[in-house]
C-alpha cells in the first residue's frame, strides 16, 4: 500500500486526505504515513467489538470540529503558491466587441521597418521613420518595397488608447497619485524612473485599493525595504 502512495503526487495525496477528513498539512512522508494509518484502521477492526462503522471510527479516532478546522488550514501548506486572479475591467458588450475587432486589425497590420533596415544593424534595431530621400523607392511607393505607415492602418477609435485588457492606463510616480482612481475601469502603470522604495509603497497601496498594476515586478524586501 505504501508503494502505491509513493508513486502518487502531493496534490493527489492531499485530495485523498480531504476525502477521508484527515489533516492535509505536512510533508509527503507525513501524508503517506497518515494515509497508511487510516487504511489500517478501516481494514483491521478494533478488538472487543463485533462491527465498527466509519462514523464510529471518526468519532473515536479523529479530532473535534474546531481542532480539525485549525489543523486543516495549517501554516505548513503552501498557500502562497496558489494562483490569484488579477483584476479585470468592467466592460460593456460594445467595448468587448471593439477590443476583439482591434485585435483582428492588429493581426492584419504589416510590420513597419525602417528603410534599408537589412543593411545596417543599427537601423534594424531602431523604430520606423518616414523615408525622406528624393529618390527613395519606399517614398515613391515602388513595387516590392516595405509598406509605409499610413492613416489607413489606424485602429478603431472607440477603444483607442486602452490597454489590451480593456483598462485605461494611468501613469503613476508616487502612492498619492492613486487617489480617486476607479479600479473597475482604470489600471496603474508605474514610471520607469521610480525607485524600489516608492514602488513598494505603490504596490501596497494599489493592492489595498484593488487597483491593477500593469508593470508590477517582484522586489525583495531587504534592509530598510
């Protein structure tokens, strides 16, 4: 029986313990030991009694309800590893349709590359610029040349400027800038020059207000932090 438990994963062992009403916290070896003890109790009846039901075993062997609740939510469980869903905006049907239409438009849009980007490495890394040469083939719209950015490639106007998730981005540089923001429609983007001390203050304040941070990063709290 123990060999079968060794092949199982920790979540599977915890699921079996929850079904039997046993304590879930602890290492894998403790979980296996707890399961083997419960299986031996059920298989081997107690001496001096003809029959014992599962309810009698639970009443005699297991703990009270209050103690069970305390041990079930034990500190040894890795509750920090559980996935917490990020805040999502409250959108109407028209905005949702417009966002999906904008995503389709973006897929059809070509990649605008700078003129002669294939010839010089520094040009391949730079952003697009309008060609201004008098004899530029790209400016003259000759065949087999990369496309130029034009007004016809612009996206739908109703959701222009919104984040792909649907939030309205608000640039923030200190925790006081979070006052008056709506967590249902607005999201926070922290400035690139903000230090770790102010960034941690913004993280804590935004989490307490229920605001979503679009560029949140993991910062180790060391020393004064």
